[in-house]
C-alpha cells in the first residue's frame, strides 16, 4: 500500500507514515505526492523524466484527506513545466511545486567520459533507526537509512504514490539534507520552507546518498542546507533548501 492512497482523480488520503517529526506531514512526503502525481501523468503525455523540482511549503499539511490541482505551464518538444498544488479540506493551499521535465536527447561529445566513482555498497554500512519527537509513525519509517558518518544512504521501502517514477523516490530522502549535519542539536527546530532538487540522470538502483552541508545565521533566524545527491556510482544531482530557525 502506498503512503498516499488515491481516493479520486485529485483526492488523496495520507497514511500515518507520511507524518513529520512534529505535527502535520513531513515535507518530503508532501513533495513526493506532488511530484508523483505529475510522474503518473508524464508517462501518459510523453513529457519525459523529471529533472528539476522546486517546492514551496506555505503552511503545515495536515493528516487528513487532501486535494491536489495540476496546471500545465508550458509543453514543448523537449521541455515541459507543470505546477502542482496541495490543499487542505478547507481549501487552504499548503504547498506548491513547479516541476520541469525533459525528454532524453543523446549528445555525442568526442573523448568525453562522464565522471563515475568506485561503486559503493550501502548495505555494508551501519543501519540507523531515527525516531520522531512524537514517538509514533513518521515518514522516516518508510525508508531504510544507513551511513558512514560522511554520506547518509536512503532506500525507500514504500511507494509514496502508486505508479510514480524516479523523482518521487528521490525527493523524500532529499528533504532530510538540512537535518543530517546540523551545527547543534536539540536547541532549535529548523523546518525547511523550500526544497529544490535537480538531477542529471536517474540512480542506478534504489539507493540514494546525501553528503550534506548546513549553514545557520542565528541573528537572522535563518539557515540553508545543501547536498550532492549520489547513487552507488557517483553524483547524480543536488538538493538545497532554506530553513527557518525556531527556538525550542
């Protein structure tokens, strides 16, 4: 069963496993819903693969039946841009995503070799079991997490949206980039108000690695997170987000 059950064309029921560490849904789960619905449509419309996701989290998204609204911004031979929004039951919009898709177009560049690393085996690393502040189910339970202190590896154990593609499985783990390498812990909350993910190719398998950097400015109450996105063979993209700092 998927994290979000589709009740109708644009009606979705989130499971408890979509929850965040506090109240409401995890931002990565919301982003995956918005992306996954577009990926469902992309296969029908021949829009290609998602290469860029920009999500703005406007308000907390509650654990209740949700409505989405998709709008085609532009559709071309190579590039398509689609906007998708999610609404609470009372009609209030909680998050908006603008998603860019591209059809593959192989380019021949003489003597150019894409960078690849020595293959990594995430299953050889120690597994961790992060828990939510509320002690109940949350979105991290939908993933297997392993790490070596420098790179954190994630593997989705559940489909967020049935029939979704690669990016819906990437944005969930990617949303944790700002929280893996915090400057200090248990002093402030640092919810991200945005999420941007870019990829140049899909991962070779289900494992996604994050090598994060976090920067805070306490005087402004703001911060940012950044990470390269990796698969077993090297870099496939990047993620970044803005965060607001909230005193605990």
